[in-house]
């Protein structure tokens, strides 16, 4: 079986070099570039939401006679129509991107940090450290995610941070196992043995010599983690377990469902649904493009 030379090229590149290299690789792929531009548009939308959104997302709107604009179809004043509460759908979708970006990136970053460190130490130290961390991972694998998230959010006050906590507590298990398997191979490589012979400390070997070589796999899991976190937040919000103080794509669908908008107001449900789909697709496009680099056998010739 042919072994990719990609890992060899990364062996002596410092952390910043690894990050720059990953960005270059993703942008050189058509699918990766498309996904990056799409994701970047959501990021910009979230940052400049107060300047882009035509109205306050929670403001109620009335017609000239003082009647509430309930479930009005798209118009010149309200491009995506209004909800049964008289709120502008477009403004809510724009502000909803803030929740998606916050939950997606913070959750994914925490997942990767915890999972990567668990995998690094389990694979490097072996013995009881490896056994303890992997048994903990096995226990977490036995816990169904959605029921766990629902119970946790129910017991605690529903908020963005509770949702992030539920995601992080269980999902680091995936990256931890993969990183561990990589470290088991890397710790016997010549450059690691040379570092030991030179008197390098264990921490230096782990974080300076081994960690940069597993970062590509961590970046891959981070891309998929962002997508999964957004889906989880949307699911919990749709079930009424999201943060009641903020507008998210899932909460828009929740209020549409309980108000009957699913049946009679397509403009209320379609925009947040499309936003969720595009956000998730952009992350998977980035992840897929990156996966083809890590595993050349996935490339189409």
C-alpha cells in the first residue's frame, strides 16, 4: 500500500507553518474554495448583522391601520415575509447566523482541543494512562447523544453555553480515538527517537515533535465538528430547548411549527432551513476537500 508523503512533509514544520499549509491546501481545491467562501459569507453575515439586517429581529411590525402584520408573504418592506408574531423573517435569519457561528466554532474548537490532547497522551504514554483514557472514551460511546443533550439542557438553564457544554462533553471522543491511533505510529518514528536521544523532555516531544503531525487530522474533525454542532443547536432549539433570549435558525423553525407556519407560511420555514443546509454543506465541502489531501486514495483521477 502506497503511503502518502504528506505526513513526511509536515514532520518538521512548526505550528504556524502547519496552519498556513492547511489553508493553502484547502483553497487550492475547487470544492474547498467554494465551501470556504460560503462559510466566510456566514461569518461576515454574523459580524455585520446589525448593519445588514433591515429590522430588529424581535421587533413587531404593524400596517398603516395599526394591525399586526401576521404571517404576511414576502413584500418590498419584508423580503422574506413576517412571522405570526409580526417579526421580519429576513432579520431573524441574519441574526441567527450569529448563534450558528458561536456554537459551531466554540464547540468544535473545544472538541478538537480536548480530543487531540486526550489522544496525544493516550498514544504517547501508553500503559495505564492509555487504558484509563480509552475506557473513559468507551463509556462516552455508550451514551446516546441527543437524549443526553436533552436531559442536560432540561436540568440546566437553556442557553447557548449549555448547548455548547452538551456538545463538548460527548463529542471529543471521536477525535481522541483517531489521534491516539496516529500517535501510536508516530511515537516510533525516527525523528521522535532522535528527539529522545537528544534529551528532549516528554512534553517537548509530545507538543513540538508529534502534535504538528496530527494537527491535519484535528483540522479535519474541526470542520465536521462545526457542522454537527450547528445541527445539534438547531435540533435542540426546534424542540424548544434553545436559548429563549436569542434568535437562532432552530428557534425560527420552532415558532413556525407551534404556530402552524409549517403548513401555511413557506416563507417562514424555507429561509432558515436553507441557511442550515448551506452552512452544513459548506463545512462538509471544506472537510471533504481536506480529507482528499490527507487520504490521496479519495481523489478522482
